[in-house]
C-alpha cells in the first residue's frame, strides 16, 4: 500500500514530529511518500526514513498564509486563494505517485489536498490536530474547515476526544471519525529515582517544553514564580523557540519578564532535538496552555520520561492525566494554583516519585509501536 502524506510546513512543530514518528513506525508493507511545501529540518529528518520526500514550494509560503488564515472572512478568502497556488502542484504529485490513500497532516494541507483530489478521488484522511473552536480559531475558519472536511474527506483522525467533539454531529454521522492519539518515542533510558528524588533538601529544577507562542502560556509559569520561594526552585528551563509569524514578539516579552525574576535562574534553551537529554535535567515538567490543548504531546513525553507533570485541566491533558495519580491538573492560567502545586512538589519528593512512576507507566500507552498500528488499521479499512 502506498500512502501519500501532505504537510504544509517543514518546521519541527508538534504535528510534524508526530508525522515523522508515524512514518518511522510504519510496517514495510506500507510505502510512504511525503509532500512538503517548503524546505526545513523536517525534510532532512524524513529523508533518513524509508519515505520518498518531495518539496513543492509555491508563490505563497505557509508563513504568508498563516498571517491571514485565521482572521476575518475577507482575509480568509485571500488566504484560500493563496493556497490555491499549491493545488495544481499537489494534483500533479498525486498523479505522478498514484498513492492508494492520501493523508493530510494539517489544516492547510487538508484544504489544498481536498481541492487537488477532486479529479483523482483518492481516499482522503484528514488528520485533525486542531480544535475547530472559537477559543482556538475564528468562527469563519472553523465553519470553512468543517465544510471542506464534510465534502472532501473519507475519514478523519482526531488527535483527542476533545478535538473530535469540535467536528460537529453532521460530520460525525456522515464521515468515519476515529480518535488516535499522537505517538511518542519512548526514552531508551529513564532515571529510576535515586538522589534526584530522595534528597528533599535540594531545590528542584522546573521546565516547560514547547514552541514559544502566546497560547502555550510560558508567561503563566513566569508569573507563578512570583509566588514561589526562590529557595525551592534551583532552575527554570524554557525549552523551545518562536517558530511562526508573531511569536518573536512574545519570545522577547518572555525574556524581559524573566530578567525581572532576578531571584530565579531562568534559562531559555531554544529548540532541542534531543528531548530526552533536555528532560533528564528536570525534576518537574509544567504545561501551561491557556486555551484547551488539542492533545498535548509534551505532557505524554514528560510522563514517559518519569517526570511528575503539572498540566492545564482542559482539552487533551484531561484525557491523558488521571489527576493526582499520573500527574496533576490545574485551571488554565491560574498562576496561584500553579505556584501552590510547585511549592508543594518542591518539598514533597515522595509525591514527585509516586506521580513520576505512575505517569511513566501510563505514558507507555502512547508509544509508536502501539499507536501506528491503529493508523494502519484505518488505512486497510479504506482500501
């Protein structure tokens, strides 16, 4: 079976890393071909797999489209017209490679692939990694995406129940919708406690992992530190970088706020390819998204790396974490509660170890070897 994957960007954001892990985990009976719209690190990473990778740049770059894709109706029309510049190239790629199934890995890829697929009529899987909700995107964009999914998809993969619920009943009744969580790479070596956990006199290291963007809420962690005793926290690591238009200003604001926290050692670590190494230096991983996360790969990664994870009680993390058992949840944006939890964990090594051990066991359910067969099963059902 040949599966054609289409993705709009070659940056290594969450959906792109999930695509990379999926392609790596496919059985040899599936031949993956991948189409991207720009050069970037994902091209190199995919080229190291069995996948055939093609880059098809067009007059409109993903960044150009992103500036207007989630705005008012007029801007949405302009953004859609910009995307149309890719349709002819995608259609030619489909005819050339003749995949048995098409898999659109992002919203923008879904829009273009739906239009490009009108003549070839291949089975098309929309991978929905974003909640179609007004707290996440404009109402106009949500309606537009639902319409295209209804008209053009054969099946929909939602990355969580929270995401699937935003599709609406009309699509759920007329199209096959399956919830398949994003796969993660399990670490080859995981700390098994020891002095790191047992020494309750040592201040803890706290980290947050993810691209720097306002809705990811790194500023929530920095604000919460105002209410934490500096003697309890040795270091705060902000792991990630600004990746998309508009995020650079937010990153600058974070660094300015961090400089004001002179009692804490705040490190901006940038993008890290070796996530395991970055997480190995932490005692607690914090997730701070201020709107419901569609899934939350970083939450699962932290759990799998035997870290106690503190995440927002909305969206995907509600499905991932059993509060008080495999991690801790707090209301999005509640800096007071986050400060309280961090202060408690800092002086409760036994609780940190209990949460970390249970979280690691739960995190194993999201391993590539467990998730990818579910995607393969969907493919087989469509041919």
